[in-house]
C-alpha cells in the first residue's frame, strides 16, 4: 500500500448486514496518512517557491532531507497498516504526526522569517547576525551554513538548525545572544557526532549522562555551555546583554523548564570573564551591578551550600573543554575593540575607520564598553552609539 498523492477521504463500503457502519480505523488512518503526505509535499514546494536565493541554498538540502525522511516513515506505516493492530497503527501515526507538526512549525517560521528579511523589515540585522555566526562557525570548525530570522525570542531550532533573534529587535545591543544560540548548535553537534577520543568527548559524555538523568539536567548543561561558548568566543559583550538586559534579579534563583536559574547563569558567565585580565573593569562593573540588583530585590547573593558542589563540578568540566578542546575559538580582538570604542563614542566623528582586521565581535565589544561608561538614562546618546555601531557592523558584514 503506497501513500496517495492527494488527501482525499476514502468512503468505506457499507456491509450489507449494517448499512450504518462507519469507516474502519485502517481506512481512516490511510486517509490521514495521505493528507499528511500531501502536506509534506506542499511544504517542500513552499520552501522552493517562497524562500529566495541565497537563503534557500542555506537550508533547502537539510529540510528536504528531513521532510523526505518523514515521508518515508509515512510510506512504511501505509505498507504495514494491513498487518498492524489498530492500537499499534494509531500510535505509530500519532508519533509521525507529532514529528511533522514540529517540522511544519519550523518551516512556517522559516518561510515567514525569510519573507520578513526579504522585505527589509529587519533593517539588515539578520544579515549582520549571519556574518557573526559564520565567523564563529569557521573558528569552531563546525559548519552551520544556515541563516537567522526574527521570532518571538532568541532560540535555536534543531530541525532546520535556524537561529532566531527576538522580534522586534533592530539594534546591535542584543546581537551577542546569537553567539549563545550558535553554542546550542555546537553542543548538539558534539553530542550527536563526537566520539573520537578528543577533549570534546568529556562534553559529549556529560550531555548524554545528563539526558539519562532528566530533560532539565540536559538543558541545564546545554544552557551553561552555550553561555560560556558565547563568553569565550565573542568576549564581554555577551555578558553585558545577558546581565543588563535579560537576567531577572527578582526571580534570580528560580529554575525554569528550559533554563537554569539566572543567578547560576550570571555566575558562570562572570567566572568565564574573570579568566581574562583585560576584561577586569567590565567584570567588576557587571558583578557589582548584578549583586546590587539582587539585594534591592531581596534576593540572596550566593547559592545554598548543598548546591555548590554540583555547580563547581560543572564549571570545572566546561572550563576544561574551553581551555583545551576549544581554545582556538577564544576571542582575540580586545586590542582592536579598545581604540574602536573611542572612535564610536566620539559622536563628532562622522566616518569610523576600524583597526585592520576588525570584525563584528570587535564592534559589539566596543559599543558595549562605550555604553557602560554612559549614564543608563542617557538614552539618546546610547541610541546614537548603537546606530553608529550598527552602520559599522553592516559595512563589515557586506
């Protein structure tokens, strides 16, 4: 039995003994399989027709493969239907349907995001993010080759391997969070592909053991790894946006289904920053700001003693990975970012000439270090600084 090309609903012949008999479960499932397969085929067509080059080339091969695998699963189920018990066939269909629903959501977001980009509604932010992540991909030797879109929040979608930026962002201030999302992609690749005796095997083992324990334990390791990846790979700009614009001191010690407590994340990030002496003043500034915010919200500044050993053990393992297996991704542009910050902050200077070899991460660090020196209420100046940094990032991404 093969999957039909259309989603037409078959009519079951009524047995002579019971003219009111309905459709049998096998025929019902066959109709649903055909309709679902039709949806998968239409999704492939939409990806081809609605995503313009060069973005289409970045995702079509992977998504076509994933969609094709879903169709193969449907074909196998269709062939097996006559020999399966009703409950078994229904369970198999439900599992495939749930997988396809996730895939459809991913593809819909991808099509919407690409159309949004094509219309220029993101102001060019996603192109800058693509360039930033492409650089991280080259330095980490982990091919990504996808593109970024705007969505309801920053996150990494595993099926299409697309990185989302938060709508309606149109400035560079939150752009360092894209590096965190690439960290999720990198960790997932390590977890799936690595088993080669390298230092990255320790991360792979940690992730696999955490997954056996619970989904939350696995997400906790993933989140801390992604935080440290961004911290080590692009410098203090990521710590600035996380602590000053994202982490919530009022619920700092509350764990969520997808994330460990913000207090844990902040400390892990600050520990990563402390390894670089040149970041000392920024690290001190962020730590003082975070501790003051915790105090004003009535939150304790340190974790409970019973939680300290597990936290320290995770830090030691992750720090080992970044100090050995991933030492090549370490951000090395601080000596470029310092003079660049002075140029960005000189609002009387119309055209900025960045130091030779400057990249987008340098601009992000220069902009954030300049922002930290301004009063938080100087919104007009902060906006102008951000606009100047955006223009420079756009030039570097060209």
